[in-house]
């Protein structure tokens, strides 16, 4: 019998108790009726479970962060990584993993960008659905977060996002919607921020109108930790579970509110039923009331280690890291020739202590770490010479000590590295942002690397020795003044515990760099969307750039960028030709695009074929192009394949502000195929009619002139 059937037997107090946690990581059990508790654990790029000692975490595999994993553009690989995380969750007794994060990268400044896949909703939604699918295939639930419009850390627990409905639906809600429909996640986590003045944790429009009534979401909505400000309002708005527990305080508030007639008991029942449904999913068989229970100490038991599959998962972490490494510039120096007798200088503290992940609740205590220093030393022996170059803080990979200011020691380390580099044939400089710059609860204020590293790079490019820069950061950085003097730039993102071996394999040509950018690298911060008041002021952040974030922004303004969305080089070369775009069903907007991809180089490699759609003539401004399909192909030299993408209805549509509905406005559409948003190799035009099911577009002169409330609040958009 499903536990949801027990609902009528529960007292009001017992039902209210189900709506808040037991401590930080558990739901409340109901011993009287043998309803067990569910354990929640942080993700998303590995498992963070605490040992009971404050903030001491059990080891688990640290996979590439979602941002790096997304750079693979490979849904099968994402699925495989998420399934491995599910296996580890089971080993730890965790039933619900708090990930993936699907918030869009509205600004490169956001401290949690490393946790989010992309600046594009299509790509984010597809990769996140693959993640949820993989994780849940192991019997462990996913919790998609943070719903909604949590795109910055500045003032995150209070800031009110002022955005219009079209912007919310086309961008910030789209990935959630896709995941809800495609992957049936067990849970969604609401965000800390307000939207249009109402906290997301008590937002009837988000939690009920959109999520339940429109999308039909049957799963659980949990609060972000301490995001509930008014429990009764939250339950009424559609929140199910408050985390962490409040020691019974808010349970009593719920009971009181029902007794006073301020809260409908049906709202409590609905939320309690969803919690019971979660318990049913987490415990398909009768289970202990508190899962496996927490372990003393901070090591894994032998059984857990075996169940964890740590060795196999480390190999998977390496493979995923390799597929995520993104080569953005190569004048021909890479791959390095492993058999040449050249002397290679490896410079940089992050070669010894790599940046493998960001900080905050997503931090994982890795089971082991491949460092670039170890992996390259093993491969190159005494041909490798090394120097620290700049100081890094002491780090156990999830906490890092800040580096105190000391220009003298910076100078001394840089002098040593420059001298070493000057006598070498190639320099590999591993640089990156400190952990504190890729962290929850804070945003960056600029996009530059730390000053000591910029100064070192400036000196290295002045030498007459080819310089390969390996960059470790969770989001875009600026590359002046050193970029143009480099021979190659390889981005590792935050690639997890396998990064060292992955880097050695790619640098030495044993593997092709598989990554493609999922966010634009701007030339300067000032160029980026929403600047200058991008994170808002005085409690509000206005999304004035509307639907133009990421490449949509740079394309609309025709602004040059350092590296465009979708960009990444292989060691081989590809051609794309013979594009066929065929309208299969005009009324439904079903279109098939096929293009021939050929590996024209001498090595095996991967290419990501991207399909963008544009609608040059429309009643509203539309982005110049929007990603609507992508295929990753792996080809041997001389091999060819046909990349096929099918487009359908919404791929051509925008959200009509007068109705809130997606609308395809008939006319000419442009379909472009390429290998980045700025490297489009083929183009076709097609004609599609208006959506047959929708009334015609209201002409400008017929629009009502009544004032329109611009931002969406808790009661939803004001309609004209
Ligand atoms: C974060 C969530 C996280 C939760 C539990 C919050 O501060 O925003 O993403 O899952 O803590 O650690």
C-alpha cells in the first residue's frame, strides 16, 4: 500500500510535521504509522554528505562541475555521470540529491555559475534532463534547483527580480519546464530570491499557476535552506517541504493557522501527500525509519567504499574531464609532441593544487585528485621542469585558505618561473581563479585573474617561447593583456578530480579536446549583458536586457567577443556541408535539418554541430539567433556522418506578452548551422504559417493603451 493512502489516518499535527525537515538533511518520520524519513544530500557534481562533525564531509567522487560537464555537450556522458552519482548516493544512504542547478548564467559575475550548465535555456534543459534521467535510473531522486530566477548571489536571500513574463518564460523558466516534462524529477527546490516582490518560496504564480496548473508537475517542492519567511503563506502558495527543520516551530504555526481558519486544511493535505509520495519513491520497500544512519568519523566504511565504486568512478571522472576540456586558441603548438626532446616548463601553483570545483554547498571532498603536476611528470619525466610562479592558498579542494598579500614573495616566485621559462622550449602556465571567486553566496566584481597571475602571464608572453595557458575557472574571465601573446589557450573549467590526467592526455595529443563553450567569453565585463547595474541595487534587480542574455545579447548589439558561445577547437579539422532543411509539417512547425560532417584532418576528433533559428520579421524584437538543436559527432580521419536535428513548434515561437502563450508568428525563418554562434557555415530559409490554434497577432495599432504592470509578481502578470 502506498504511504499516500495513510493520509486520512494522520492527525493535523502529524501532517504539519511532514511539511518541515528533521534537522538539516532529513524529512520527519511518523513512527506511529511506520512512515520512514528521507535523507537529502547535496550535489550536483558529486555527493556532499556530512559525517555529523560540523562541515566535515565524507569522500565521494568529484566529477566535473555542471558548467564543465555541460561543455561536453554530450547527453549520454551527462547521464552516465549522474548515474554514478546515484550509485554513490545509494552507498551513502542518500535518497534525494540536491541537483542539478538549472539557473541560467545571466552574468559572468555570478559566483555559482560553475554549478549551472549554460547561458542558453535549450542546452541547459537538455543536459539537465539527461542528468535527472541518469540519476533517477539508480532509484535516487533528483531535486532541480533553484526555482526561479536565482541568477546571482549578491543579496540572494532578499533581492527582488523584476522581469517581464516573456523573459521569465522564454529564458528562466524554460529549462525547468523541459526537465519537468521530460524527466519527471522527484523534487524541485525553490530559490531564495523574490520575484516581482514576492519570495519564490511563497509565490503562488510560480509554485501553483505555472508549475502545477500549467506544467502539471506532480513532484515535491522543497524550500532552499532557510528560504521560508512565512510558513503559512508558503504552504498556501504551493510549497510542500521546508528545509531545514525548525524544531517544530513552523509545524505549530501551520496547525494554528488551520485552527484559526487562516489556512485551508486541504492545502496541508496536498503538501503532506506530496511528501508521502516522496517517501514512497525513496523507500520502494519497507525501510528503516532513518535510512542507513550517519557514520561516525570522516572516512568511508569498507562496504561504502566498495558500494561507491570509487576506482571506476575516478576513471569516469577523468573521461568526463577529458571530454570537457575546451581548446579556444591554438596557433599550432598543441598537441605537444611527446617524443620530441624539448624541455617543457610547467608553471603555476594550480598545476600542483588544481582548481577542481567551486565552493559552498556544492563542494565535494574528492576520493583522490589527479594533479597536472603528477600526470605531466609521469608522462614527460625529466623533460618537465616546474616552478610555482604565484602563490596558492593551502587547499583540501573544498576549502582553500586565502593568500595574504605579499608583493615580495609574488615577485620572487614570478622571477623564478620566468627564468625557468626563458630556458625552455615550451611553457605551460596553469592559472585560474581562487576558490573564493567561484563560490556560493558571493559574486565576483570583475572578470580578471588575480593580479599576480596577470603580471606573471604578461612577463611570460614577453619571452620568445611559445606559451600555452591552461585556465581553471568556473565562469568567463577576461584575457587582457596576455591573450594575444599566447600560442594556445586551453580551458579546463572546474573539471573535477580527474583533471590532471585529462589535461596531460589533451596536451600530449593522447585525446582530442572535446569541450565547446556553453557561455560567451566577453572582451570586457562592461560588454556583458545587464551591465552596469547587473546585480541590482537597493533590493531590486531589473532584468532590463529582457530575453537578450549570453550570445543573444552580443549578437543583438553586434559586439565583438573574445570567444563565442559554442566555440572550441579540435586537433583535427571538419567540414560541414550539404545542408538540407525540410519542412515536414508546416502547421505543426516540424522541420528536419540534416548536414554532412566530415573529418578532413589526420586525427580522430569530435565536433559539435549546432542549429540556430532566427525570425527576422516579427511583431516583437527577437534574438538574432537561438540555439534549438545540437549533435556531437566523433569521427575518424576521412570519416563522414550526417548530423540530423528535428525542430518543432516552440523552436520557432516567442512568448506573447498579451496572453503568456508561446506563439509562432508565421513568415520566413532562418535556420543556421555551424560550430559556434559566430561561426555559421550554412543557412537556409523556410516559410511557416501562424500557429493554427492561436488567434492572429494583435497589430500594434490595435493594442490597448492601458498601463501594464511590467514585472511579474506573486499573483502573476497583469494582463492588458
Ligand atoms: C543552497 C542549495 C543547497 C542547500 C543545502 C543552500 O544554501 O542554495 O543549493 O542545496 O543550501 O546545502
